[in-house]
C-alpha cells in the first residue's frame, strides 16, 4: 500500500517547522522546490497495492535515492547523515526535524526492486527534463566507459571453489547425505594455487587447479543423481551455470567471470596498472556546452563503440522526444556516418586536403571540445558511485548508471539554481539601492 504524503506546512504544537530555522536559499531547498514530487507520486502508484501495511512515502524513498548519489553515500551512511541534516529531511518531504531515519536501510533495496529499471529510468528522465530546452542542444558529445562490478578478480580456481561451496549449500538445504564435502581439502588446494609465478610452485598450482575442477564436477554429478525431480527443476539454471563455468576454455567467448553476476564481461583497458576491467560497458551522451547527461545505457558483452550510439539516440528520443543534429565521437566511433537524421562526426587521422582553413579550425575546436566528456566520466566514477556496481541483479548495471547520471544532473541543477538565486538577489538589491539613490538626488 502506498505511503501517505507529509504536508510540509502543517504545524505541530511542540515542534517547529523546518522552514522556521533552515536557510531557504540553500541549494537543496531550491532543488526541492523545483522538483514536481507529484509526478513521482502519480507515476509510481502503479507499483503499490491498495491493501496491506502502508509503505514509506514515495518522496522519502525517491529523495533518499537521489541524495545517495548527489553526496556519494552508502545506504547506512545516508541514514546517519539524514538524521543530522535538516536540509536532507526537507528534501525528502519532512515537515519537522526527525531524530532518526524513519525506516531501515534495507528498504532502499526493496524500493529499487519495486520500481525496477523502468522506474529508475523515469527518475533519470525527469532529471534531464528539469533543464528544459537547455538539454536540447543541436550538438551532443558521446563516449563509453566501463562500470566495474563488485566482484573479485576471476580465476578458474576461485570459481571452482565457489561452485564447491554452492553445491555443499544446496545439499545441506535439501537434506542430502554427501559422500564427501571436500571443505578442508578444497581450502588447501586454493592455498596451493597462490604464488604460482614462482618456479617451484608452478606445477603444484597447476595440479591444484585441475583437482578443484575435478572435485566441483564430482559434487555436481552427485547433486544431479540425488536431487528429486522438483528440486532439479528449481536448481536447473544454477546447475547449468556451474557446468558452463567448469567446461569453459581459455579462448571461449561469452565466458562467465562471476557466479553472482554472470553478465560481467572482460574488457581490455590497456593501461600498465590495469590491463583488464570486469564489468559492463556504459555509453553516455552529454550536451555540447553545459555537459548535461541526456542519455546513458549499459551494454551486455563488449560491443564496438560505434554500435552504442544508436541505442543512446533512441533513449534520447523517448526521454526528450528530440534527436540532435550531430553527435561528436572519438576515433572509436568509426564506422557510423549517419544514424537517421543525426550526423556522426569522428576525427580523421589527417586533415582533408579539400577543407579550408576555417573548416579545419572548426573541426579541431569541435573535437577538442569532445574531450570535455572525459572528466564527466571521471566524476561519475569518483563522486556518483559509477566506479563499482554494488547492486544485485541483471538490471543492476543499468539502474546504477541511471542513478549516477541523475545525481550528476541534479548536482548541476543545484549549482545553477544557487547562481540564479544569487543573481536575482543582486538585481533586487541593486534596484533598491538605485531607487534610494535617485530619491535622495531628487530631494536634494
């Protein structure tokens, strides 16, 4: 059942209103007044039933998700900060100061699951629509990055050990009597795989790898023999995944690098300190001048950069009902010249002979400006939690990307509102002082 809204102007005999003692020119207050919270109330009503215990108010949950990204906080740290910060409480729809967060941090998980990817996309879309025509620039910048998943560095021995533990867990839950669990033996084999680069340990490590795979396969076959037909149907997908991990070879495509996030891909980074990244490829587009993120999408596998442009343009069309005239990309976008009505510009390896000096200078400036999207990606990773995807589930990488982009856009909107408020105040004060000066001059 949907939670009730709090009326922020309703007074309490024993408590002062938040608006009585907070600074109403604070950027969070300005942003809160700018957002139409009824839009989320009406749009998310479909995700709630009409019976049962009332849930937390929609504004509280949506506001908390946005604050998490704006200030780069975990679920637990947000609850602690919220209890100390009246501006956060006003942003989430509270009328009076509360001394503790009204729900458990795990409620954020349930809310994200409730609204899913479509609901989070609406939050991101609204963060773009707040800018109005400012987000509909004719030229857009685009690039891709890798959002790493919160997984350990994948090795065959680690994955085999996890399969052994999972098989033992399934057998315990189903009450099966195993011939041997290999708990202590498998731990020793994992230790034997360490420091394999040493000449005296290489053979031992290689044998331990093979032994762990053998044990994992033995336990899987034992489960398939002893589980009932109903249990086999319940665990069918898991067992298929485990067999795929054990049977995959070095040169196979679509390999599994993580059991809890099987959609994780291995993407070459090419840097000396980190050769590979394990996560999902994320493409995004920003406006040319103000760097508002207008589209962001997570891609499965490792598609070529030129294949990521069209889905981003489709998302922009559905969000803004708008298609830009031109998208500026780096050399990774080679292969696409035109998508529908949008021109795709990528730098040439050398200037064209037929171009005039003016055309060459214009192109240089355009491609230099494209580099402005690189620090945007850096900030998304360090300040808006795109660097590591801690969420769970197949939609988690896309949800994480949407929320990070929404946080970036709202932080930019907060800065604009603060500047506009300061400029407006300056104009009013100048007008007052100018009027007083003219009155004194006329009177004298």
